[in-house]
C-alpha cells in the first residue's frame, strides 16, 4: 500500500516538475518559432522603411532646389525681349523644357502665337492653354493629414485629453518626418483654402502637423473616417499605385491603401494667389508633367514645363546604392514604372514592393519603393533560424525529460532500497526469533523431563539440531551476503558427489519437515553426480530452496527433491505444491532483498536474500538456477550444475 502510494507521489511529482514545465516550454517555444519568419521580415521592413523616410525628405529638398534654381536662373528682362531671354534661360538650366509667358490678365505672350511654333510648343499650348489662361481648373494635390490637421488632432485628444495636454515634439517628429512643416506647400496649397486655423507660433504649428501626420499614419480607423469626410466634401481620393506588404507570404499583403494626397479642382489664378513661384504637377494623358511658374514684378507670369528627363535624372542621382544584398531601392513613376531598373531585365512585379512611401504632393502617385533582393534568401534565413531553434528545443526537451526521468528513477530506487533495508532488519529479527522459540521450548521440555518416552526425546533433540541448523543458515545467509557484497566470499572446492550430498541433507531435514506436517521425498535418477565444489556452500544453496518450499507451501505440504541429468549437466529439482510465483515476478525473485509480498502484514517472513545467495553460489560453481511453474500447481526451482568426471573426486 505504502509502496504504491509513494510511487504515485513520485509520478505526480514527475508530471508536475518535468512533464508540465516541458510542455509549457514546448508550447511557448513553438509559438515564438512560428513567429520568427514574420519577425525577421518585420525587422527588415522597419530598417528599409527608415531608409525610405530619409530618401523622401532628400527628394522633397531636391524639389525645392529645382524650384529655386529655375527661379534664380530666369533672366530679369524676360518680358522686354522674350525670345533672347528665354533662349538664355534654357541654355542656363537643363530643367527648362517649353517656356511660357503670361500677361497679368493671363493672356499668352509666349510661345508667340503669331510666329512659327515648334512641335513641343504646339503640344504645350494644346494641353495647357485653357489651364494657364485661367479658363479651366486642374486637380490640385494636398496632403490629407495636413488638410484635416485640426480634426485629426482634436479627435485624438478627446479620449486621453490629460495625457495629450503636453505635446510630445520628439515623438511626433520621429513618427513621420516625411511630410514635415516645409511640405505644407504654399506654392500649391494656399493655407486659407485648407481651412486650417492660423496657429499661434511656428513651433506649435509644426507640432500640430507632425502629430496629425503621425496619428494619420498609425490609425487605420482614423484614416477611414478622414477619407470619408474628404469624399463627402467632393474632394477626390485615389488608390496608391503600389500595394506594399509581406514579401514572404503574399496572402498577408495589406489591402491597397488610399493615397495620402487628395485633389480638388483649382484654377491657375487660385493656385498662384499669394505666392511668388511654385511647381504645379499635371497629369496629361496619364503622364505627370511639372510646370514651374514665377510671378513677375509687373504682375505677369513666366514659367516652363520642366524637362522630364533632366528632372528624373536629378531624382535618380539622389538614390544611394540601388542594390544591396538585402534590398533593391527605386523610384516609381505615376504608372508604377521604376525610374531605374536592374540591368538584367528584372521581371519583378514593381507594384508589389516590400515597403513604399509616397513622395510629395508635388509628385502625386510617385513613390519610393524597396524590394527584397532575393525573397528566397530571407525565407531560407528564416527557415534556418527556425530549424536551429527546433533542434535546440528538441534537444532541450530530450535533456529535460531524460534528466528528469533519470533523477526520478534514481530517487525511486533509493527509496525502494531504503524501504527494503528496513523490512530486511524486521524480517531477519523475526526469522531469528522463530527457531529460537522452538529450541527453547524443546530444551525446557527435556529439562523438566515432561516427556518420558525416549523415542520422543530423541525426536526433540533432532528438532533442536534442525532448528539450530536453520538459525545457522539464516545467520550464514546474512554474513555471506555481506561477504559477497565485499567480494570476500571464498570457496573451498573439492571433488564431491552432489547427489549423495543432497540426499544426506534432505534426510537431515526430514524429521523437522515431517514434524511440521510435510511429506518429503528424495529421488536420485542419476546415480553418482561428481562435481568440483564447496560442500558447505552447495548445502546452503539447497537449504535455501528447501526452506522456501517449506515457507511458501500453504496447505499442500509436500516437498519433492529429485536429481536427474543430461549429458553435460546435473539437474537438482526442488518441487513444492505451494503458492507459486506470479509470471511477472519470476526474474525479480532472484534480486537482492526482493520479496513478492514485502508488506509488514505478509504471512511469511523472510530476508529476500535466500534466492540471490543460492543463485550466486551455483553460478560460482559454473551453473544456474531457474524457476518453473509446476504442473498441477506449485513451484519447481531447478539447480543446474556442470557435470564433471569422477576424477574430480578426492
Ligand atoms: P525470502 O526470505 O523472502 O524467502 P528469497 O530470496 O528466498 O527471500 O525469496 C524471494 C521471494 O521469492 C520470496 O519472497 C517469495 O515471494 C518468492 N519465492 C521463493 N521461493 C518460493 C516458492 N517455493 N514458492 C513461491 N514463492 C517463492
């Protein structure tokens, strides 16, 4: 009972201390391993995005430079002698495409309608005449987050008013420095049109704009509602040219977003009102054209269509190394075509970058975009990390499980041994007490002469001798076991007839056994059975088997010993009709201290040393002991000894 209880305690301990922590660890490990791929990609996206943010601000600065360069290179006398002045302007700046001059009333002065027109000039007039003369409006692009700045800031302040009271310039500036203060283009976006209230100071305005941009970028719900408002007001929203997202798993790709730049129709005079010069993007036949304009002191306007090729060249020069082992960087035009593509005729889908950013309201639909140089390389890097982690988890799991099992087994064995030793002491004391009680009883009877019958007296004496022998055997067992453990057991071997030896031994035990109600038989079918052996040790082996046959006999009190043989073995069978040994215990009963029933309430007491000692002795004589269940019930313990010639006898 006790043994079972402590084993189940150990099992519970094993489950609680090893299995459950192992499983929890396993689950945590598997979950984080599965996220590894997404994590690697996300890290990559963040790094590349930071590069794009920087690139976008470089390009915006370049747009300012282009505007300033065109304004400063424009000759002052352009209205007095247009032809020479414009030719000189064109010669000074490669950015000048088709130049034009307008009177303060927006009448076209140049290209001169009276003179002969070049193809470019004709095309220019064809597409732009109505717009520059103020007759037709064109879509003007504005950053929606800046346009709805006040609404965005107000919405975000409502839920956590207190926390937001103090502005966080650091955070806001960091969140999206792309569309900074200088991006609220006065040349395209007159402030009074945007409906933004005049802020108190420049710093406050900067903070408000950064906050609006950052909130707009981070909150999809806010984006949706702001776009909704814009549409309700009749402002034009458009999808972006690209859909960026996960390169490793296209199914995770984000839905194509709306462009941050929305448009509203405005006329030339509305656009230029209140400004000195500026850039106007126009889509002509779905191609982006940039117009530069500058107000003259007389109120007229001079300007030009910017040379597309020269302008593109300027932007391309801004790109750092286009190819790195990790990513490819490029600028995409309004149709999603790269300004520079790889030499090897890259067949990639340019509209599906890993990360992309819109550039400016002065370059609507243009994007800077980055692609993985080799998506497979990232996938295989993720796979390699995952594999390594799996192997690590596997080995850790095995190590914990086997370590835990080993410790638990050792613990169980130690506990078992400790318990066996305690039982052993109790059992041995009890075993010593039984023969001592019998000897004392017979000795007292003889001393008090209570039995006058000499035959009975003789029998009592034999019983006393037999009990003493039993005592000796028991003590010998314990002493021998100790000696064997220390490897000090010595045998004094000589040639002897083991059949004869055992016949004498059985006869010696007969009186006692019969007194205890046993029927004893001895049969020798072999005749002489000579071996080289230690007489006392061999006697001890058989005595142990006989003692067991007696102890485990139950009601059927019969012990049969027979000696048979094969060509090379002597077989001594000790048979009883007792309780037998359960099949799963037949090996264990030969282990030290092992007892089939080890409970304190066991009917039969014993030390658990009888069989192991007998086995050791027989093995030391080159033989073995086997257990067989006896037909009709009971046990057969068979000693097998190697047969030797008669010459062994001394
Ligand atoms: P013990 O002192 O307990 O008898 P042993 O080493 O002699 O120690 O025997 C080990 C166990 O083998 C016993 O506890 C008993 O369960 C079983 N056993 C030995 N001999 C017999 C037998 N003749 N019949 C049934 N069981 C036996």
